[in-house]
C-alpha cells in the first residue's frame, strides 16, 4: 500500500501541487508549511497520515555514537528553524533531524526575501540569516515534547552565532555559541549538537572557517564538557588543502563528526540553467552543491577514516544520490531542497531505493556500504 501511496503522491506533487506552489513566493510557501505542520501535529488522526509515505527496513538501521537511527536519511538544518514540527518530520519518514540553527538571542534574520528558486537548476538561493526565536524559548518548547518522540528519531540542534552587528567580534561570537550549547546541555533536550561555522549570510561572515579562530572556538567549547556528540557544519567552498587544515583543528577537539556541507557561495563554480539576477542575494543549495560536497566527503573519509562520523549534505534528489554519498564515506545523509522539488514522499522513496541498492550490491546493512568507494577513487 505504501508503494502505491508514494507513487500517487509523486505524480500528484509533480503535476498538480508543485506547479501551484512554484507560482507562489518560496518565503510564503515555507511559512504556510510550518504553520500547517503545527496544526497537523495537534490532530491524533491526521498527524499519522504522513506515515503512509515512509519506508522502514532493518537493513537501514544502525547505531551511531551510541544513538539508534531507524534509517540514515535526515532533514538538515535550515528547514525547521525553530524546531516546530519534529513529529511531522518523523512521520514523513526521516531517520533524524537537525533543527535550527538556533542562537543565544532571538533574531529576525535578514530582510526578506530569504529564498529564490532556480527550477531548472534544481536549486534554491538562500539568504535567511539565521532567523530563530532564541535558544531559551526553543529549549522550553523541546522540553514539552514526549521523550519517546526522539527515541528512534534523534534530534541534533544546530547552534550558530546571533546575526547582529554587535556580535561580530570573535569574543562575542564564541560567547554566543557557548551560551547556547551550555543551555542545551543543561536542559538535556537533544541527542546531538551541530556547531554551524559556515553560515555565509550573517554580519561578519564566517570568522571560524580559518584554523586559528576555529581553534579558539573549539577550545572554549571543550571547556563546556558536553556529554552529547558534537558535529561541525563545514563550508564547501574551500579547496581541499584549506578544508583539511580545518579538519586538522576539528580532530584535536571533542568533536565526533562533521556535516559536509553548507551552501555554495561562488556562483561561477557551477553552470546555472536559470537566470539569476545579481540583485538576488544569497548562496546556493541543492544540485549545484552535489559534486563538491561528495568529493569533500570522499577526501575526508580517505584522510580520517572513522575518526569522524560524516553527515553528507547537498544535492540529494534520489536514492542513488544518497547512496553515492554513503559509499563515499557518509554514515548519515541529510536534505532539504530535494524534498521541496520532489515532494514529501521523497524520503520514503530514498529509503526504499537504498534498501534495493544494498541488496543489489550484496549488503545486508547500510553500515557495510559506508566508504566502500572512497579508497577506490583517487580523490585526495
């Protein structure tokens, strides 16, 4: 039955829902989606309907850093900025979520518009600027969710520095990060943390994507004595030698994993199939990030092996896309743009497809496929 539901949804989304939604501004679509999800979660009957899109399999389950994941496909930071809809995202079929990014103080983000679609390129231009209600408010909301919700649906909270002019100095920014992380640790409301050092749409840019400054940030984070796994959200616009210098810093600290990676900033790196006016601010998600992120995943796995758990992000639209990142070295993968372009059934489609790809390659567990292509490709 689920196969039929996903097939009908896929066709309906492409032929009916998507053409209508893509006539509306993406800022408004995202706002209405969050509002609708919050309403759906309050209905005991309706909130279960998204389960019809999901796909489960023992072959997709794995224990990572002492945490159980029902499948390797998550939603990445930037979609549920205030962590309003974890119940819906779980029921859709995601195996985990990264909420936020959250900051020490509430922030309105950048002036709108935040998003701009590139339909033929299968990309979004993102210029949101970390809008969120602040870590205190969000942590209070998380405390009211039943703990069983996250028992097989781990929550990672992405933490960034508040996007304000008075938070540009390294000292102020580090204090901002540490304030949020310390509060989350105290409240015990999530299973993992992600330190977002690579959001490009903020005052002061990305100061902690240089080795010396990243060293100081992580040194201060180490002092917090965090007891849950820490990931670092990496930039993808740096050449391998500079990227590896950042990894060398990360490897010296209490960091268990890296998320590879964030938005693509240099529009000249890719061929765009849509017109993108210079007045449109922001950076690229989706298909333009695909090859770059996968290459960095492979290089990271080759260089560090299992020192880091890698979450692969960027340009995942099919099971084959997710599988390529897993075989390159990702233990987990995460997406946003793919679901926007393909529909909510995509998560179940990917998990169903992953199970078939594993079987075709003779694997009985997703863990067996991690990094199998990394060493065979001369990418470092």
